[in-house]
C-alpha cells in the first residue's frame, strides 16, 4: 500500500463504515481492514490520517484502530511470520513519540498505550533512545507535553509492580532510574513550586495536579521492586512534599460532583498507597516519617465525608492503617484501648454502613455490585478496606477488638428487631461485622479456611441468618437475603452439614427472587455447596441427598435464566453445570426438555457472544447431558445430534469464532459415542475441516485435531475408501502443525492416529515423505517436546508396521541412518518420555527392535543392541528425566497480547486416555522377558552372552527379575 492520497481516502471511508451501527455495513468494513493490515505502510497510513485528517471522529477512530493493530501484531512470535515489516517498525518508533505529544488528549491516550505495548517488547534493547527522547521533553515547560510523557512513562513502568524478580528486570529498572529518577524529582519539586505560584488559578492548578498524580504513580512503580538508592537519598524531599500534599486543602480544586473523585482525592489516594508501600516494604528507612503520616491519614479519615467520590481515598487511607497495624514494631501505636475503641468507632463502623449509593448499585447496577462483592474486585471499596483493617487489628488485639465489636453487633441487631422495615441496614452492618471479625483466612475455592474462635458462627447462623431465608416472601429485604446467602457461602466449611442441607431447598427457593443479586447469590451458593468435598474426597452432598429437590432445582435454575437481567448469568449457568455433574443419572428423565432449552439459549447467544464464562459453562452443561444420557443409552446420541446440528451448522456458517472450538469438542464427544461407522452427516463435514483458514486460528487447533482423531478412530474404512482425496489433506495439516514449536505435539497426535487406524496400504506412498519432514524439523529446531513426541511416533510405527519396516524406511532415506537414530536419539533421549501410555508404547516398540529386527543381531548395528536394552531397562526403572535446556524456557503461548479466541478445554468433553497397545501387551516388563526368551530360542547362546558381557550389574539384576516374573530363561 503506497502512502498516497487515494489510499488515505479509501482508508477514511472504511474507517467511517466501521462506526456504522448496521452490522451489514460494519462487518465487511472490519473484514476489509483485517485483510489489508498485513500490507507494508498500513500503520503509517493510519498515523498520517490521525495527524492530518480534518475530521476529528476519523482521527480518534484511526488512533484506536492503530493501537489495536499494534496490540495484535507487534509481538514477534516464534515460528510465526513477522506481521509488521521492519521498515514500518522503524518508522513507527521514529515518529510516534512526537505525534503522541502533539495530539489532543483523547488521541494522546491511545498513542501512549501503543507506545507502552511497543515498549514492552522493544524497550530498552530495540528502542534505546525512547527514554532520552521522553526526558528531554520535560524541559519544554508545556504541561500538555509533560503530561503526555508522564502518562506514557506510567503505562510503560507500571508493569514493574507485578513482574517477577530477574536480572533482566533489575538491569532495565536501573537503566530507567539512571535516566529518569533525577529529572522526575526535579519536575516534582518544580511542579509543587508552580502550585504555590498559581494557587489562585483554577485551570492551571488542574493541569499541575494531573502532573502530580502521574508523578506519584511513577514513584510507586519505580519503588515497588526494591528501594532504589536514589530515592533513599532523596526520601526527605519526597516524603515532606507528600506529607504537605496530604494535608493540603485548596477550595479551587474541590468538586461539586458527589460521584466522581476529583484531582485532590486522586492525588491523596495515591500518596496513601505510596506511604503504605514504604511502611510495608521499607519500614526501617521509613520509620522516622511514619508517625507524621499516621496522624495525617487519621485526620483525613475522621474529616472525610460519606460521598462516593471519597471512596478510593478512604479505602486507600484505611488500607494504609491496615498495613501498619499488622507490623510487629508499629503495634505500640495501637495498644491503647482508647485508640482501638476510637478506630472501631470512627473508622471501621462508619465505613461498613450500607449507603444509599450501595443500595442504588445493588438495585440498578447489580453486575458491578456482584463483581465487587463476590469476586473480591472490591479492593477499593470502603467496606473491604474496613474489613481488612479488622483483620489487621485482630492479628495482635483479637480479644479486645472482638469485645468492642460484639457490643456493636448486639446493639445493631436490637435496633433492627425494634423496626425491621426501617432499620434493616443495622442488621446488614451487623452481619458484615461478624463476617469480617470471623474470617481470618479465605480462598475463592474453599471459603473461610481459618476462623476466629471467639465468634460462634453456627449460633449466629441459626438465630440470625436462617430466619431471613425461611421467610415465605423471597422478595422482602433483598439486601438481607443476599447477606444471608453470602454468609452460607463464606462459612460453608464452619457450619455443620445438617444446617447446610436445610439451606439447600431455601436456596433453590431464592432462585425465583426478582433481585438479580439475590438469585445470582442463590445459584452461586448452590454451586459452591455442590463442589464441597467430604471424607475420601467424595462430594460432601451425595446425589441421593439432593434427589428430593431435583425437579424444583432444575426448574428454578432454568427459570432464573428468564428473569430480567439474567439471560446470560454465568453463575446460574455454572450452577446448572454443577447440578448435572452432581446428580448424574438422576437428571436423565429431564434431559429432553433441558437440552431443548440449552439449544435455544445457544442459538440466542451465538448471535452475539459477549459473556465468555457463561458460554463456557453452557457448553459444559451440553457435554454433561450427552455423557450422562449416552452412558446409560448409547443410542440416544442420535437425539442429541438432531437437537444440536442445526445450531452447530449455523455457528460454523456464520463463523462465530468464539464458539467454533467448543462446537468441534462437542462433535468429537458425539462422534466418539458412535460405536460403528460414521454417519454420513459427519462425513459431509470432513473436507471442510481441512480448510487452511480454520487452522490459522490457534484456538481451533486442539479441538480440530481431536475431531479429526475421532474421524480416524471411528471411520478409517470410510476415509480409506477415498484415500487419494482425503489423506493428502490430512498430511497437509500435519505438515503445517509439525513446523510450529507451539503446535508440533498436535501434529504428532494426528499422525499417530493415521498410523494407528488407517489401513497400511492407504498410507504406503506417503510414509517416506512423512519421515523426511520429521528429519527436516529435527535438523532445524530440535526441542525436548519434539523429541518426546518423535520417540512415541517411531515406536508406534514399529508396533504397527514391524521393526524391520522401521529399519528399512530409515536406511532407505540414507544408508546407516537407522544406527544414527538409535545412537543419537533413542538411546540417549528415551528417558525423557513422560506419561504411562507413552512409556508403554516406547517399551513395546523398543522390545520389537531388540527381538524382531534381524539386522540388530548380525550387522554393524549389533553393537547397539545392549545399549538399547540398557536404555529400555532405564525407562522402566530410572526416574523420568524432566530437565529442559535453558534456551527452551520460552514464553508461554498464552502470553500473546490482544484478543484471540484462545482454546478453552471443556472438562466434561474430556477424552478418555487411549492405549493403542492395551490389547497386545498388559505388562511391558514381562513382554520384554517373553520376547527375549523367544529370540534366544531362535539363536541359542547369543542373547545370554550379549547380556552378561555388556549390561551393567544393576540393569542385569532388574532383567533377571523380569525373567523370573515371566517364568522364562534365556537359552
């Protein structure tokens, strides 16, 4: 693509169309842009547009498109083509910083993100001048430019907060500190001076405070891994200014908005975070500043209102106190009973109250409320911070704190009892207090794992939780209902089983509640209860115990999906999946209606898949229906195919990318259920599965390979009847997979199925080509994973076609090649093979080479006979060699940035482990002994002498054990 006006015009028109609400116009435009993004100059055209276009909408659209393009394509993935040519990469890096700094804020943010994505890959090695270019702009005095630099630096350096320690990381941080720490400190001081100069100019202050927020965030990132020497030397400067800013109150910066945090609140929140970081990690160096910060933050807490805009500030301030109070050498600050009472009264109790804003979120923004409350993404809520402070105080002062709060809990419950309809919020706070007091340690999987002995959880449950859940009206006091259900969820390990069993029908009842939060919590609680483990690792509740409620449970769960706001509720769908899994055959009578409802739901959500978890659990539920029903009645598979195939066809035709890997997994499950030949409906699909476009998407590969394996397993004769049309396509797929380090094992899965199931004559003409491809890959890049797969393949080949056939094909490629493979690959590497079936295949294959391959006994290969036997005994007796060479610890494939439909394995579509030698050989050690005995009868005297002269003593001892166990001797 040339950088021409015509191309700019075309691009402008297509970008406009991508904003069209009509999918018939929008989708083709998106497809067009996708098709041209691989062309040289495409990113430069986008940058030209966002710089020169007169239309502001197009500018913003070009900047977003550019950022997403960088996100998808900048990383160079091993084995995959470089998606952006080198000239474009150089041009982008040369221009992007200047462009970003001269653009309006909306575009600046997009380009700043793009720089940080490029920086994550290229900085510092491939982009050494980035820092210098950025630091030089600090001198400009233009705060639009300075804030652009700070914003970019923040998005570039914030990853230091969660990176693992490594030498590369230290080197990079040191490089950044050397170039950045001093200019940043000078900018900090200069900005604070400017704040005094412009103390009465509101618009100037807004810009300056935006800079101070970013500078404070950068301080956090640069100090996170370790305390840099520079910041230790300059601690006085930073801490004095931070303290001043914490206590500052400028009327010009106060906002009237009750919801949105203003600049002052955001800055103080970040300073609380910075102080907490130093208090936790560098307490010795920070000790002399700490009392001043505790006083300032305490005053801040006592004087800040209940409005939502202060939430982040209050929660960070409380988190600071929480991190300080659990450090042993600060505990003297909190020892006084009056101090504890004052913290409880002035900080904890007020911040546990359920405010009008919380009530609004509960009713009108339930998805966000649930995400915060259930999934612990409530890090910045006041309640969560207050709860953490309670836990922190309990570390040293459990007795006094529990005593103080017990009084509060009792008085709150008394207030509630006086007039429930008016005072229900008192009970809500009481439940929250009890929960935060009692829970010392908690995990998502098990709920509370460690509880405060001073709180009687069962008594509280019976007296205060059960009555709310037993009330006939499921829609009354929804917040208290949600609290009660959450209590069951959290303390499921502390409340005795008989009480939990009483709760089950009550929870099922609450699936009908109108409140989204209540019926979601009910579904989630049931799902958690059904996964609990009892003795012997069996589920705590048996299918028989839940059986009396089956019908109402299934009815209410599916009904809940029709309630407003819950049509794609992932918690309900997960509870459906878990109920199927627990109840097993008890659900069979209901399957015909349930599968219809699941199919209708699948059809509806396939139009616009937006909830990945919901979709995943829905496919899991479909798999469970198939498994459970077909286990009892295999012929029922036909009914499922009738129900599902129409929807599946639509999903494949409309190319619903998110669902295709799932559809292939479900089809594999259905196909594997067929006992005889493959129905023609599947064979019609077969040629489509080999189309290259499907294999371009990495998320499809595991599911497609498994589906092709099912075709080969069940329909080898049908495929063989048109082998000339079908085998080349299969081998083309194999060739593509084998070339990739990430997917070579999938290529071997496919190849092994072809070898195992296809009639030999249909593969004959391709065998040599297959081996040549494998040797080519061995020469180009020999990885441990490839070697392991290669060893399993050649041994399976040996079992299927005979040891002589294996020797002949190697030596047919190149004379003496067989000996080289034995010496360089099989003997030294066999110890690396892992997996019981894989080891068994290798053992049986090597046994065949030792005992059924005449050239091993009477050519120059004979010298390898004993080392090969020695390596086989090693495979049986020595621990697996799981070392991986250093250069192979490459990045996990899952790390690739950008949204690509990743492969999501369906647990309930799992494939049973298949043992191709199961019927031939039961115990490979006895098989070796019997085969050696047979060989020794054919050539008496030779085997014992080869064994006794060359085998080491330990291996010989093991071999004698095998011979004894098989009751045979060597002649």
